[in-house]
């Protein structure tokens, strides 16, 4: 009996270890592909449907699926680690090469320093020599200062002459990409790593402006070269790139003669164009090189096409070095070096054309970021919702940028013409009567006979001490602060076939709210595409026709405050509910470009347009010592452009409306800029100033007295109620205390807040009056306040439970409890409503 039991136990133990046949494994794998984690019922069904699995217990099949999932997880993790290891190996190689280059640069500088010391000593000994000033210059600096002698004109039909220029360009480009021809300084914040964009540096003390980047991407060199040569796809400022001639070389490379036009970033300076030679070849080590330079009288070569609307800029030897990486992928070196003819632009704008950081952001880093985006989309690492293909979403972004750039520049060869103004020079009106400007050739048959064209109202202004990223983020999140709902309705009407009338803009417009629906974003989150739903609310019968939901396709970029030299931009266009891939777009928006900080004069804390016609607020200058210590002592250029369609008989009306609207937007932006300026917010300059005024003293006394009357408790302890003692205690109270208007026919608006309240709302006393109570409360908070409102009015106060609200910048704020009470004046009449948010903190 014991032997029999022992034999049975042995059989049960042996059943735990099952050797599966190939047919059984194949059947299990088929099920795993469909469902990696089948339920108990599904496993039992599998045994019934597959006779070959009938001798295996359900528990063993469960174990098989567990092991299979574990192996799959290990395989993916192993693959991920191998990929990271390859990236780190390639990045290590890149860093070692960069270290070698820096060591060469240090040796070169040490030698140059010794040479200069020797020449200075020689010059001191021979002070009577008139040529001593030129002697102290190093050979490299002499080469940068002295113009290159003109070379004989090289005929376009002479490939040998062009090949000579190409080889010279190649040598100079490589000396910049991997050598010490340019003194490179690494940009702050560009830390190398397996997931970083790469190493980015800008030039110092060289002619023109230059930027350099090197990084690792998971695309093969041929694909990378194809993307980089298609400059209009990733360089947003490129208007067109025409290859005028292609000449094959004996080594299998090509020489191309290229004419490229670029957009101007503002309305205040002419656009640039380039006439260049581009050389593509393969080096002995298998690396691909694409190098390029301008053809001028000094370099020789054929003369480029003339253009009266552009200023001819000079591209110094630049290009791309693309090396294959072991295990797949490529290591890319990018050099951009241009001379934008800075002397042809107004002095106030010259920093835009003298900044290597701006060049790095707009060209050099843009190329790397675009390639990384394509690589991740190709590998399936990025998944977008809404059923849109990544290429379609990229096309939307490009069309928005291109349409906005076209409106800002208003080229005559695109059909734009200037419309006579009303005597003021602050807003420029241009019109384009070409139907294809808005609808495209495929819509020509459906154009109304009364369609007049597209009208654009645009302006540029100088901003002082306002970070571009902060301003654009505010404009995006608080559209109601500057937009007019009636004008939005008019813009949306351009998508309908029926005629439409010109709206009568009025102060405040129609009330509306916005809901932002994300569509896509780039790898580094430096740009994101979204749909904005504008929800209209009608408060009177005559507003019902206009109170409707509308949709905008919106592109926002440059809102990272840590990105040096970044241009911040908000561009949007009305769309209909169908949102077709080829939907017509008429972009409008804002662009804010930082100027390098001006250190030779103290900065005034005000905004003004470049014609000095839109001054806002007091412009007292600060002491020079303060200007030196304030990190926000910066200027930026804001460009605004709004486009509208019009019918022939409404052209003048639309022009007047557009001019009035843009002036209103400019005024709103100036007010916002004044409010959010760090010099006003004093975020880095100590606590906010105490508002000592008779009105403030009286309000503090009313708040304190009303709290005691209603609750029976003390808001805070104070030794004396005379003078400003109450106001000081209220102002420095640790909890956020704020007051809002008490009106039954309008949304309550904040009128006062203590220092903690302003910090919680992330605003100032000036901008506080533009914030409505229902905008900072979440839905739950609004419902609770509505339910407790009658209690507050009858009892005088109410305690509100913990909840979440949002600051004026959209940041969520949590609080443990809130108290609301009526503030009574000296006649015991209702003056306002006070709130105290206890133990608040940003989430």
C-alpha cells in the first residue's frame, strides 16, 4: 500500500514538468498572439478546441502563459538595454572626439596667447613702428579681419571650376565641424546623454553667426541625408528652395546650384535670400558629407538670380557630416554659419541677426529635432490619437507656420498689396485678391462670385522685461483676455458658403470659454499641435446667433523658459467640425523673439511700439545697479498678424474692423505684458510691496471687522487697530485672503488679495482685477459655492471643504479648507465677498 502511494505521488510530481511537442507550442503561440493573458474559461476552451493539448492540465497551461509573458518581457528589456548600450557607446565615441577637439582648441589658444605676448613685448620695444598694431594680431585673427582676395570668375559651364570651390568648401566645413576653425562655446543646458538632443554650441568672436551640433539618431545615413537636404520640411523660415542646376562629380557625388528664399521674422525688416553651391560626397571612411556655401564675387562661380524684395545674405561654409554607427543609426555633425547683413536692418532689430543662439534654435537644433521626430515615428515609439497619421499632423504644423509667415512678410509676388491706412502707422493692412491664397486651386470652382480675397492686419512692437515663453503661454491659456468672440465668429464664417456680415466689435465681446484638445507634440515638447473649442454663451436673444461652438487648429511653440534664444509662437486658424486633411487654413497669431540683453543702459519697465505711439503706463527707468542684477533685463520683438476673408462690397468695412481689432489686441497684450513682467511680479526681487492707500486701509478694517461679526472669532491677533497695523497683518497673513465683487448680474471679479493670495493666483494687484472667481474654481468648487451662496448671504459666512483651484497661469492649487464671508462697509451694507484659502500649495 505504501509503495502504491509513493508511486502515485511520484506521478503527480512528474506531471509538474511537461515537455511540449512542437505542435503544442505552435497552438499555444497562436493563442498568445491573440491574447497574451487568457482567462480560466479561455484556457479551458483552448483544451477543448485543440485535441493535442488534452493531456495537459489547465494549471500547466496557465504556467506556460506566465512563462511566455515573462520571456517576452525579458526579451523586450534585453532589446532596450542593447539599444541604450549602443547609444551610450556611440555617445561615448562622440564625447571622446569632442574632448580631442577641445584639447586641440586649448593647445591652439595657449600657443596663440604666447605668440601675442611675444608680439606685445616686441611692439613695446619698437613703439615708434607704425605697423605695431597689426603685428599683435594672430594669424587666425588676421585671416578673419582681412577680406579674401577676389578670385577669377568661374563659369557655370565649367565643372572643374565649381569642383574646386566644392572641395574648398568641404575642407573649411570639416575644419569647423571637427576642428578648431571656430571658437565654439557650448550652450547652457545641453547635456549629452542617450536621450538628449546632443551637444550644441555657438560661435564666439567670428564673422557672422554660427552654431554647431552633434548628436545620435536611429536612422541610416542615406535617410538622414535625404531629410536634411529637404530643408523646407524642417526649416520653418524657408520660403522656397530651387535647385537651379545639378552637376555630377567623378567621385560619385553631386554639385548643386541652389537659390533659397527665407521669411523675415518680423514686419520691420526685409527677408533674406541665398545663392549657394551645395556639394554632396562620400569620404574615405564611408561618411556622407553635404556642405554648402554662398557663391559671391570673392569665391567665384556663376551669378545668382536677382530679387528686389530680398537682401542677399552670405552662407559661409556650412553643412552636415553623417557617419554610420555600429549597430545601426548615424552620428550627425551640423554646422550653420551665415552672415545676414546686419547693417541693413534697424538698429533695434540687429540682435536678431547677430545672435548665434537664435540661429542654433531656428536651424541647427531644428534639424536634429526633426530627424529625431521622424526616427521615433518610423520605429513606432510615438503614437498619436484621433486616427491621424504623423505625416498629416506635421503637414498641418507646416501649413500653419507657412501661412503665418506669408502674412507677416506679404510678398508682392504672392499677390499681396498694401492698402491705404487711416493716418496711423501702427497697424499695416495688406490684401491678397488671389482665390488660391486661401482656398487653393482645388476649390476654385466653389468660390463665391462676391469673394474679394484675404485681408491681413499686422503690427510689431518692442516688449521690455517680458519673457517670451511666459507671454505666449499666458496668451494661449487666457484667450478671453485679448480675443473678441464676435471676431472669432466672423473668422469661422469664412468656412461657410453663405455670405456673412461684418461684426460690430464691442468692449468685452461675447462671453466664451475655451477647451484645449491636444493632437500631437514633438519629441522635446518644444512644439505642440492642438484643437481649441470655443464655447459661446448667449445672455440675450440677439446674441443667440453668435453664441455657437467654434474650433481652431492651434500650434504653440517655444514655451520652455529654459530654452535660450528660443522664439515663442502661437498660431491658430479656424476649422470646421469635419477637420479634413486638406482643409483650408487662414492662420493668425503672435510671435515673440528675444533680443540679447542690452547692458549699456538701464531698462525701462514699460512696453512701446517701435513708432513710440502706443506707450502704456509710467516708464520710470531703474538704477543701473538694479538693471545689472535683474536677470529679466531683456527685450523682445512681438509680431502680430490677423487674417480675414472679405467679400468685395465689404472690403473697407473689414479693413476698418481689422485695424480696430488689432489695435485692441495690441493694447490687451501690452496690459498683459505689464502684468506678467517679472519686474512687476517681483518674483526674484523680494516680497510684493504693501499697497498703502486710504482705500486699502479702509478695506482691511472692513475685512477684519466683518470676519469677527459673522464668525465670532478673530481673523488674526493685532495689538492696535490704528494706522496701518491691520493692513500689515492682513497683507502678511500666511493664508491666501482675497476679495471679489458682489454682483448678481455678472461673474464676480477679484478686487483685492494679500501677498499670499497674489502668490497663489500668480498675478499682481494690477492684473488681479481681470480674474473672475469662476475661472479659478474647478467644477466641484463652483457647485459647492453655488449651494452655499444663499447661506453666505443669510448667515454671513460659510466653511467650504478642501478642494482644487487653478492659478491665473493654469497651475492647480490645493487647499485644506476655505472660508467665505460677506464684507460690510461702515453702513453695514454689502461691499464685497472675502475668501480665505487655508494651507494652500501648488500641486
